[in-house]
C-alpha cells in the first residue's frame, strides 16, 4: 500500500479536481516577442512543490513538462524568452495539477499491474519529438531517460483513463440521451438564423414635440411614399430645419439570432423582408428608431441522422470530463486520506518565475 501522504513544505496539497489528468496544460497564446522588454533570461526559483509516496516534485519537474508542451504547441516562439516566461506564468499551476494527478494514476496502475512496453514508448517518442529524438531531447534540456519516463507516464495514464473512464463514459451515452441532446442541439442550431437590417435613429436635442413631429414625417415618407432611409432623410432636410435634432442612418448589420438584443429581435420579428417598422421610442425618452428588415435566412437544422454522430461524440466528451473528475477524486480519497486535506494554502502567493 502506498504511503498516504502529499506533503508540501509542511502543508497538504492536492490538485484541482476540475482538471482532467489526461488533458494538456491550459494553453494560452504567448505574447509577441516585442511586447515585453528584452530580457536576458528567465529566473526559476526551484523548490519542492509536492512529495507523493516518497517521490519529490519540484518546480524544475514542472518546467520540464511545460517545455515539452511549449515546444510542441508554439515552435515559432522557442527562442523568445518573453513568450516562454508568459507561458510558464500562465500554465505552471495547471501543469502541477496534472503532474500530481498523473502520479496518483501511476500508483493506481501499479496496483492494477498496468504497464507499457518499450516498443510503445519508442513509437510515441518519435511521434511526439520527430525522427531525430536525441537532438530534440537535447534542445529541450532533458536527458533521454527523462524524456522516456515522461512518455511512459503519459502512455500509462492514457491506458488507465481508457480502462477506468472511457468505458463508464460510453455507458452514459445511450439512444435516449442522444435524442434528448439532439433536441437541445436543434434548438441551439435554430438560433443561427441570419438577420440583415439597418436602423434610422432620431435623437432629440431637448424639444420633444419637434422630434415627435419629425419622426411622424419620416414614418410617412417611408411607409406611404416608399422612400428609403437615405431618401427620406434627404427629403426631410429639404423640407425642415432640424435644429438640435440629430438624424442618422446605420450601416447594414448582419446578425445571428442569438446576437440580437431583445428589443431588436422583437422589432424585426414583426416585419417581412423589405418592410419598415413603426417608430419605436427608446428607454432614454430622447431617441426614436425605425428598423428596416433587408433580409432573413433561416437556419437549416441538420436531420437527426446527419447530426447523430456529432451529438454522440459531444455527449461522450462531456461524460469523459465528469468521469475523469470522479476517478481523480476516488484516487485522492484512496491515497490521500480524504477530502479534508484538499485545501491549497502553501502555494497561493508563490511565484517561481521572474525576468532578469
């Protein structure tokens, strides 16, 4: 039985259960190299972050894992110290969570006698680092044994997730769940209908009676004389002295249904293509708007047969996340004595990286 402790500088620590152990660090695009001052190096304060069953995890252990991800995801920034610094700052806690969770999964794999062979590790090494593994490992500042161990760990974790999570996740995705999810999918898809419209706005400079009179005149020009927004405004400028009243015509907007405000949707929904709305007074009591519906394109909702696989995969991914969280919680209870140890205090203000 493993020693049931996780010690961090005299305090207990566990990773966040919200981060599946099988996932990569939370990647964020690094800054452009010229976004920060030109540094000479990234200083790293190395210290013990955790000890699991006698295995010490340090800042440098986390950095080495981040370097591999950084090299894979952002090869164009490998020589940029500012980009690397930002990547470290953004991702080190997430990567620490992953390392801790992976150690728990390895402990469970050891109990269940789950292993990987040399052929599997060698194949994955070449897949991750390319054909010239030794050269790439050297560029990452790793030893070959360290890279081998990283890949071996990742493969074992993937096997355990497959054994302990995927089978349960698939069991949660049945025909009834798929059809229910499809109905919700169809409702959301329907909101992709496209509205093309413009607005004429009349803003008062303080004389409400004057603006109401101009709005009524514009309404007549649009609905009875069949003028466009611009034609109506031009005609009005000939007939009226606007004074402090401001009249403006918006550009044509193209919006999906879910992008429309409730007021715009209500005004447009009452119109047929080509029609103008009646003048609508705004809440500020100083502005009136007239809407023109220039076009409308309904969303073509995919048939169940065509969307079934997409919906099924989406349900499976959601189930994998929830089942992975449950699996990690079970491991923590099994190896770390229970949820009362799950308070993070020792690392709250720790910042291991700085620019020099």
